[in-house]
C-alpha cells in the first residue's frame, strides 16, 4: 500500500486551522480518528494494542481535565 493510499483516509486541517492552537476536544477527535484509521489496517494483536492505547489515552485525558 502506498503512502497516498494511507493519506486518503486522513483529513488534513486547513491553513486557518493550523494557525490556531487546538482545543482539547479537537485534539482528542484527531487522535481518535487516527487510531480508528490505523485499526482498519492492522492485524488482531495490533488492534488489541491500539485499543489498549485508546483506553489509556481516555484515562489520561480524563485525569488531565480534572487537574488542569
């Protein structure tokens, strides 16, 4: 699979979006989109690892919201 095939699943931000910092929600949405795209391409053991990473991110994200 070529790089172009991989990139076709990913929405890149516009120039305006790149100029401003991301909100926490936008960052979360981008990370989750990337994880979901990657899950489509990997084998079962890698999907399990990605799922665990998503769970860890959700936990850390919730923790960060309560402390910052």
